[in-house]
C-alpha cells in the first residue's frame, strides 16, 4: 500500500483536466467505468512501471477513442510520439479529427481485423495481421483488455509482433486473465461477490491451457494458464518483471488493478536473434498443428508418431487428445515426448468425448495457422505437410487441401469381407472427379455433374486433408450429431465457402483393419447418418452458397438423393431380423427344460421379442420423420413440415394428444440445442399447422389443448 501511495504522489502532476472528451457512445465502446480516471491510471502505469519518458515512443494496441492518448498529450513532449490502432473506425476518425489535428506527433489508424463480436466484417485475421511499424520502433507498447478477448493463435502472433516492434530494453504492459491456483480457488469462493463487482466470470469452458466464459462466443472473455503465458513470453525473449500485478477480477483483495497486469522488458538476446533472422529468413514458416485424436490405439500409434518425426517441414506442434484409452496408448505417446526437442508436443487426457467432440477438442488446443489431422492408424509421407502448406500458402482463399492416399490392408483385413468392401469403396476416390485442378472453387465442385455420383466423398478422410484453422470460424466445427459422415459434412461446408486445393501426390497412407471406425460404423448406422446429413445439406444455413443458381441446383440434387436413400433406409429397417440363432437356442432350452405350459411361455417370449423389434423400427422412423419436419420448419417450408409430421403418425407409440405435445417438445429441444428460436404461438397460427390439427381431430380423438 505504501508503494501504491508513493506512486500516486510521484505522479500527481499527471492528472489533468480533459479539455476534450469523445462522445458518450464512443466512450461506451471502450468499456464501462470512469473514462478519464481509467486513462489517468493507465498513464501512471506507463510512467512508473513502463518507465515511459516525455521523449519516448509509445504504441497503443486497441487504442479506442483516445482514453490514454488524451492524458498522454499532456505528458509527451515534442520529441515524443504516440501511435495507436483499433478496429473501430468511428473511434479512429474522431481521434484523427480531434487529437491529431492539435498534436501532429499523435497518429491513429484503422486496422480492419476480423472479430466475431466487435468487427464481424473485418477482412484480416488477427493471426495474420502485421503491425504497420518498423522493427524496434517503440520504447513502450501497451494493451488493455485485448488479450482478454483473444484465442491462443491470435494472442501468440500479437506477442511476436510486440516483441518485433519493441526496442531492446523497451517495456510492454499487457492486461490478461491469469488462471493459477489462487485465481481458480477465488472464482469458486467468490462467485456472488464477483457479480456484485460487475464481473460474472467463471471460465467454466476449459480447453487445456485456456478457458472461455462463453462457448458460443469464445472471444467474449478468455483466460490463460499462467505457465502457458510465461512460456510464450520466454519464447519471444520478453522477460517478465516480477511481481505480476494480479487484479481483482477473480475476487482478489486487495488489488491495484481490475485485470492482471504483466510488465516485461525486451532482452538483449532478442536483438541478436533478430539480426540473424533478418539475414537468413525473409518470412517465418506458418505453424502447423498436427492433431492426433486417440482411443485404444496402441497397435499402430508408434508408426503414426514416427511418421510425424520424419516430416521435412519443421514448424509444427503435436496435439494428442486421448479419449479415455484403457490400453497402453498414453504410455506409448508419453515415451515420444522427449524426442520432440522444440517442446511443441502436448498430450491431453480426458473423459470419453466421442469422435466429433474429440476432434473439436484437438482444434481448440491448436495454435497453428493450419490443422493437419492424423489418425492413430495412418501414416504421413515425409514431405506431406511441406507439400500441402506450399499449396495452401499460394492462395489465402483455400480452406482445404487434400491429396490421394495409399490404402494399406492388414493381414486380418485381407480375409475380412467387410474390410474388403471398405477397400473397394475407398480406393482412389479422388479419381471420381473427372477434372481436379490444383486450386478449385468449392461451389463449382458442388455444382459439377460428378459431385452426386458415387462415391459421394471424393476427398477422403481427415488424415489426407490440411485445413486452414480460421475456416472453422466461418463454417463451424465438426457436427456431433453425425457419426460416420462428419468428415464429409465438413468438406461440403468448406466447399460452400472456400477454394479447395489438390496436391496430386500420394502423401498419406490410410490403414484398413477390422477395428477401425470406418469399418465398425457400416450398416444401419451409416444409412441413418447419411439421411441426417442429406437433411442438413438441404435445410442447414451452413450450406448456404452465394451463387443462387448453384444453390437451387444443389438443393434439387440433394432432394433426389435424399428420396432414394430414404427408401433404402426404410427397406433396411424393415428387413431387420431378430437374431434367429439366439431365438432358436431359447426355444430349444424351453422345450428341454419346461413342460407343455412352459413351452407356451417360450413362444410368448418369442412374440415379445418380435414386438420389441417392431417397436424399435417404429421409434426410429418416427424420430427421423419428426427431425425432418423440424429441419423443414427451420427452412420455412411448412407444407413439407406438415407432410413429415402427418407421416410420423403411422409410427408413433403415443396417443394423438401426446404425439402433438411431443412434436412441440422436440421442436423446442432441437431449436435450443442449435441456438435457434422456436415460437409455438407463430407455428400454431400457421394455416399448415391448423390444417394438420384439424385432420387429426377428424381422426376421432378428443384433443384438449
């Protein structure tokens, strides 16, 4: 407290009366609190902690409408200078017109960086943005409430840019939310107090070394493991000046700041490193995150990791996400950790997530510009990543790069009919395209006459695909509602939005064996999966195509395919047989052990099993028809919705009244799950719904609403 009092006394002269204040709406844009007081507090930190001198050069990242620039005009002399940039154009315009005109050494500029929350129309990704300043230009760089909204790859890139533009011996002051033992404990203890203080931060959505407040809008608030942040600072030769100034955001008292404040100085070794870099490398290689989701993969995981170590492309990190394996997978993976000398090797263990959630977890942990999945069964050729990245870097509109893959059959697979079916289906799927250039417009591929011909998946599996990470912000993550077709769904969604790259070389080996998911998922599950995907292709907004002519043609072809596959699905379900061998054993046992009356019981049991089978068939058909109806409703196609609901009446096990209530409950549940609105009142007043209810009433049941 004495140190804080001394700081205030030493900087009393820095408190100035604002002769100029921005409009209220601009001040609101930079956050709540006393605009003037917060600006003066930050200025005190810049002088006392950042050692900013009146003749110093200072960079304000995310400068807003001049909250700090205004008090700095009274502190910086004519030899000093200020630079600020922000994504909010009205704020920058105001600063240029009202501050720069009076203080020519204060300059402001707009940076059109994409932010889902603050600048959704932005054209530049934060991870690609180069600060528009020369190397070693500034004595002090500061950021307030910037890293608290950034995800890992963006944060890391910004920190590298800060290190680049900062002079040797210069200081950076950055606010963050740091997760450590104390803050995590305080969050649990102080939730009520935090709400009273204006904070509502629980960071309950945890992704390894960082956590977010809102899973649907991650950039709303992001917190980081303190060790992770310290390692990043060390990576860019930014030496943290202890102690870190921990804030009150988690309920900590006393605290001199709201958010945690880190002050660091750029060390001399960074200058030596930059001199070497300038003479040898023009542009750094983009980081590629090799994501390996594992589950009981002890048989082949060693070969997969050896193929990663053999890559000629060196700027990689490895993300292993283990889905609660109960074999030796984790032990084998752990033994490889010491062989990755750059320490970019991360093993995450967690409860059973399932396929889609485990894939998405890998993506959440990654920091790379590109995502390269590798399944535990598969292998990469040494030049795989280098070849794919080379093509992806040629065109920023490429969202996906794929290549042919060589199929490997294990000895057991060679004698397994199911595996051989997979082999015949999967072999040379890329040749199903009659023409495939190195760079292709995705929507044109969707409109091509080849697209709906078998096989529908002409790309392949995640192991032979490279993905630009930022594409997930446009098309979303892998769909957990799908099982066998979730990769195909992702490829199609990317085609709707992006260009597709193709490297015509066999760079991946795809292994086929009886235990793999692509084999065990065949049959009814695959048929059901295909049906759900077709409905999504027809109704989901994620399949929106800018070219309306292509959109209409695509929808027409999907409907035709959907109709044919729906008939096939019904046929599969209707042909489902009770296990005759098991039933025969039960009947024989009943005949040998029971008397005549007991034999009758055995026959009754058989009838019960047959009845259960019929119930299962009817429940499946009912559920899918109601699901189809909901998709049609979301697409404002109420006549189709009514058609599916009317059809579902043939398979419901509810009474008519209960069936109608179930429709409404299902529509509500689906809408909430997808973050969409469902208005029961609007639906009930539609002519299609009223006609449907009228028809049901005429069926003879008295329905009470």
